C-alpha cells in the first residue's frame, strides 16, 4: 500500500524507513510550503489550531501524489490532538478522497484502531523483517536526535556557519538512505568530526543559551516556526531543547520502559502546576523550571493560536519567570504570522539577554573587586 503521513521535524526519516521496511511504499507529502498552509486553512474549521491545518494540507498533497492510505498518531486527554484524525478523515472524504486511515492510538485509547493499523502495516512481511525494520527506524531517530543536538551546540560556535549547515544536511541525507543499523553511528561520528574542524577555539565566554519549549509540533517543525532554531544559531545563540521525536516516543509509546520522563515532569512542574492540562502544557512548565534551575539565559515558548494546554502554561509563565529571574518570550503562531515580525521579536529578545548577561558579569566583577 502507498502510505503518506504528516511532516513534523525529522519524523519523515524514521517513518519512511519503517513504511518501506514493512513492504509498503512511503509517499511523503512535499515539504510544508505556502500551498500546504493555504489548503489546510481553506478546508479546516476556522478555530482549529495550526498543526491541525498543516497536517490536513500534508494529507491532501500526499493523496494528490497517489497515496492510498494515511498513517496518523492518535491521542488521549483534553488536547484536541486526540480528535485530529477523525475530523480530518471526514473532511477528506467530503472532498472526495478515497483512502484508508491507519490510526496509531496510544494504549490508553481505542485499541481496536491500533490493532487494525498494526495488522495492515504487518500484512506484507514476516515477523523477523518487521522487527528489523522497526529496529532500524528506532535507531535512526535516536542517532538523528543526537546529531541535531550536536548541530545546535556547534552552529553558534562555528567559523563558517554555512559549512556547519551543509555538514548537517549531508548527515541527514546519509541517515535517510542508510539501511544498516551498524552504519548509523559512523555517520554520526563523521558529523562530529566535520563540526569539530569548523569550531571556533574556546574563548572562555560561552554563547547565550536559550531553551525552546511549547507544543511539540510547533517546536519541532521548522517550516512552521520560521526555522527558529536556525535563526537563533545564526545569531550566536545555543538552542537547548529537551523535546524530540525519540523523547516523545519513549514517554508516550514506551512509557512503561521509560517512566523517568513522567516522573521528571511531575517533579519539576509540581510547585506551579500540579495536574495534567493535556498536550504538553505540564511539560512546558517543567522545562521552564529546568531552565531556571540550570541558569539558562532565557526561554522561548512556541504555541499555536487557540492551543488550550499551552495557554494554561502561558498564564503560569510570570510566576516561573519571577521565581527564577528568567526572561521568557512567548510566540503565538498561526497561518497569518509573518517572518518579519518574528525576526523583530527574536532580535529584541536576544539583545535583552546579552545586555542582562553583560550586566550580571559587571556585578560579579564589582563584588569580587
């Protein structure tokens, strides 16, 4: 079966690998673009959040390229993500598209949907081949996430930022094409060597460190958040980010094997938000607290317009900021947001952080003197 799926950051690398490894054909939609935004906004309910609209646009473009089915994750809890697939399916059917929906519900959701999706995905391959495909896809995203973290560390420390970006793109291309698990670590080592050669010598003054938090899609999808991490890196800012595809999979799909994620979130967020509000609302507060405890220079919260869990978290932001003397910038994005406005706010925020850091060093020098 020819299967398409939504884009979200680096998700396409393991998903293509898994679909093809299970004997199906991956039909990725074109990279999210202006037409994707327009299609999603045109056919979605007006009050739907931006990830819903972009996912719908991805599905339309994937179906236009001949996809026969859609692979989509499900969800439980108060976040509207749990209803995405069902509503998108109705919209697409009303538009005349014929397809199968393979809905990967979490174990706490409708298990019959999950069992049906797994049955269809596994119908073409023996069990040992399915296990091998799953292992390759899982290892890919683990190594890709590590490579992304290394890239975020090195970009503001590079002699030639364009060369650093090209090295990272070569790494991603190699990971996408690789078919052997044992080769994945070697691609990462090559990336580390390339980046090390292009790294500036240590001066004793580390770059500003900013943590990116918020709704997972808006944090991970660069074509929707205006390539936020790249922009900050080019400004000389090291981007710190705990949220990733592998972290999400460990917490939500394999939580029984990785309980520390939920324990950490509960421990850090407890003083400010004692219960779940759906989505990544509680994780947002936990990551703010983590940034304050670890003395990062600032935090940027990214959320889609009308996102209830993140709006709840945003209302708690002043308390966290005051407790840890932590500058926090909130970016609310929808299909009408413009890059120019984003750049203006980012430049002002980074300038504020630099001034704050210089002032703090001056005070330290005064106290020591």
